């Protein structure tokens, strides 16, 4: 989320009128991953599905 916070304003300025930016990622934490491989894979799958607009399984 650090990179998103750093460039969010630039992304929003570049968007055409009427298009909204939405964050799809992990909530802010000190650690960049979930900590366990299985939890990381599950969370990564959720993020990709949310970003692409796919329904959850």
C-alpha cells in the first residue's frame, strides 16, 4: 500500500472525468505479506479477483 499512497494523487489527476480510482489490495500493515504461504496465496487470489471484477469462489 505504500506505493499506492505515494502515487495515488498522480493517478487520480490522470484519470478522465467520471472515472474513479479504487484500491484493491491488502489493508495497511507493517508486513508486506500474510506470513503463511497458504494465507498469502488466498489473499493474493482475492486481490486479483477484486481488481479484475471476478466473483469470489
